[in-house]
C-alpha cells in the first residue's frame, strides 16, 4: 500500500512539473506573437539592433557554430537594408575556457567582413546573460525601442524580458541550423531557461551590469565618435585640433604614448571621452594628481563626477 502511494505521488509530481514547464514555454511563445519577423522587407525600422551573443565555435563540439553565422548574417542584412542604424553585439569574453572566444570582438569582425561599418558596431561585454543584454540597452545605452536578433526560440524569451523591463522590442529571427542534434539540445536548454525566467521574475532578480557610465551612443559627436587611434595621446591631439583648446598637458599626453589601440566615444551629454578600455580613465585620475593641465568646464565637471571604472 505504501509503495503504491509513493508511485502515485511520483506520477503526480512528474505530471505537475511537465505541465509547469509546458505552460512557461507556451506563455513565452504567446507573448512574442506578432513581434517576430523573418523577412527583412517587412520588419519596421528601429534605430538599434541587438545581436545576442554566441561563439563562432561550438563550446560543445569544438566545431563551427552555424547559430553564430546566421545571427551575423541577419544583423548585416538588417543594417544594409536600412532597418537598423546601429548594431550592439552583446556577449562575454570566454577566451580562458575550452573552445571559448571573445564573443563581441568575433561578432564585430564577422559583421565588418559582411560590409557593416565598424563605427556603427557597439561592443557589449555584459552580455553573459540575456537579462543583462536586454537591461543594459535601457539602463546604460538609454534605448527604449530596439530590434533583437537571434534564433526564434531565443528571441521569444528575450522579448518577454524586454516587455518585463518596459522596452518596446521586436525581433528578427535568424535562420536556425538544420542539425537535429544541436537543435534538440538547444531547444531543450531553452525550455528550461524559460522556467528559470519566471523564477527570476518572481524573485525580482536584477541584472549584473558592470559598466555604469550611462551614454546614448546614437547621439554623439560625429567628428570623434568611435574613431580608432593608435594611442590615447593621438585622440587628445585630435581633440585639440578640432576644438582649438588645451585639453591636457604634454606630460599627460606622453603618459599614453605606446598605449594599445583603443576605441573612444565622445558623449555630448557627458562631455567626457569614454574609452572602452577603462584603464585609461584610471590613468587619467592617477596622473591628474601629478600634473597641471587645462580642461574646458564641461569636461572638468564630468570627469570629476564620473565613477571609477
């Protein structure tokens, strides 16, 4: 009798779990109804497209990852068709793991090979979770209307997160590879991720975003926006020529002679050069205590109030 009760309760629990998993999956798919597109011509224009990260090499097999290839092609097609003006490539740096890559750099390089202007690509290293990628668009990049780019099953979950965070999002479905093994593996993982999605929402889980400087990269100074310089001192010299002001002293410029190439943004709202490599800002603060230099009032105010990287 006792054994029979255990069997019955086991069946009830299993059926209940399956029902919960199925309901989570169905509800996420229902929420995305009418918000996903597969034809470039039919999707509305949005200023920013967000490509959700994956590696060019499968972390499971070490072979070519066609999910990556199709996401890159989808993003490039949207950009070249004028459906998005900017592309944010969001992922993580997994070079220290087996078969791992620097995902944002790999995505940027692949997009450039397909004809996307490098100055229209933004690298986001907080994209280790879909929640981080979506939340950062609102909280750091100041975007409330975006196009999400990934495979259909991933887009559906991302759209639910966007709605939960108050972002008006649509999605473009990149082609899903035809390998049955990888499809079942990724689809199964996605079903469980949708259950975790509702658990996270119920718990009020917050995104883990390390970059804290808020900037709208779509509204920047065109002369210096996203320019590549061999050293940071070259950027300083260029700003002096453009604005005819003594930004920093020769001693401070020399501090950066031989710095690695960096990508620099100049924000109209903040008035401060925002290097992707936060080490430069730290150097500025350390050197400022040892040298006297002149800066315009807007730049002085912003740098004094900016948080440490």
